[in-house]
C-alpha cells in the first residue's frame, strides 16, 4: 500500500493594508457594516464550536442527522473514486465521517485558516494512509476558483460545501459562487448543506441563545477589528442583536451602540449615536424549491435533496 503524506499549498496571504482599508470602508458606510470573516480568530472559532453545541442552534446537529440517515444514499448517488473538494474544511470532521462511505481517490481540503487545516490533515492522513490528500490555504469567498493545476482531467470533482455556509452570501453572490463551482465540477457535482425557512421563533432563538454565546461570538468581532484595523472598539459599549428579516429571508446580526460613542483608527474616526447599528452578518434561509432553482440556474442538473424529518435543513446533490 502506498503511504501518502499531505501536500500543502498556501496561496492566501492576507494583505494587512487591504484588510485595514476594507474594514475602514465598511465602518464608514451608512449603516456601518463588517464582514463575517472577522468572527473567526482562534477565540471566535472556539465560540462557533460552542454555538454548535447549544440547544437552540439546530443547523449542525440537524445536518449531522441527515448524514446519519441518508449518507449511504448520498454515496450511492455520488459514487466512489471522486476527487472530494471540501470548501471550508476547518477541522475536517464532517469530511472524515463521509470518507468511509464516499471512498474518494483524492481529498482536497480548502480553508482560509492554513495552520489549523495543516494540523487536521496530518491527523486525517494517519487515519487514511492511502488517501491522496492536498491542503489548500486560501480564501475562496470571493471566487471559488481552485489554483491552476490542482484538478486534472483524471479527476471527477465533487465539491462539498456543508453547514449552510452559503447563507452568508447574498443571493447574487450565491449565484456567482454556484456558477463558479459548476464550471469546475464537470463530470462531478456539488454536495451542499442549506438551512431552510422555518418559524421565526426557532430562527431567532438559534441566533440569540439564552447563555449569550452567540452574543459573545458577535462582540468578539470588535476585538478582531481592533487587531486588523487598529480601531479602538470597546465591546462593553455594544449590544448583540439578531432578528429574522422576512422580506429578505435572512437572519441579520448587528451590534447596537448602547450609548453615543466614537471609534477611532489611525486615519480617521466615526461617531455612532445611541442605538445606531453595525451590521455584522446575514444568514440567508432558503426553501427546497428556491434552492433547487438556484442550482438549476447555475447550470446544475438532476438536483436531489435529503431534508431532515422536521424540514429544517437539507443537503442537496447536484450534477455538473
Ligand atoms: C457558519 C455562516 C453557517 O449562519 O448559522 C452562527 C454562522 N452566526 N451563529 C450561520 C453563525 C451566528 C453560521 N454559518
């Protein structure tokens, strides 16, 4: 048996100047906004892991239950021997559960957090010594294009985008993301986890839990902005806010100023009135028909889905 060691390519080096400009541009808007990517420093990643354990946060465990119930049916549709491309692989836990069913010939794990990914892949390679593993440290949020040469004609690419990460994109961004994946997935397809519309109380509790873990996760973004852009946010001056915007079919998370305040950085400052908000995240919720149509508009065909018994979450498999 051939023993592999994981290969690794890192193309993403966050340019700290661009990063600062981006943050400042968002803060200077009316209303102010920040990208949800700023949630995920080390502490933020741990807070997100804690969120997934909360009784109110149903997506992670609901998706896991769908894999348990229908994983074999998915594998039967997808077939063995694919090149399995895990977008936002993180600790690779979701893929690790699927590998024994899917039996891909290559595993390509992509994540913006390269160091975290490298550790996870070393461990995974130990458990799957014969699997050809490639790690890619890159930010695919703007474009899902893999670097030149990663896929060859021999690959049958199956993209994996679980956890309802697609929910952070606006419908227009989601559409261009899906088009981009379809263009690279010829002969394979996309397996994607999508959170569905459900009663408002259920949605809002999932993003405003009793213990305040999601509040801490949201407030932690201010510490990350301070580090990335040299701002002087004081988290104590802000309050977590989450609500379902029915018209846009999305959960919105904001931070609301508890008092009039001002935030400064090296080249400027901004005043916030009491009650003024900084928009930190959208989490779009789809229906089975609305997401099926989005996949079809992006050029995918024979779209299948497996939903949880409560209809709260679904996995879609779409051929490219
Ligand atoms: C990681 C984007 C899927 O939208 O549910 C969880 C992030 N924000 N609680 C989501 C999140 C607040 C999560 N995603």
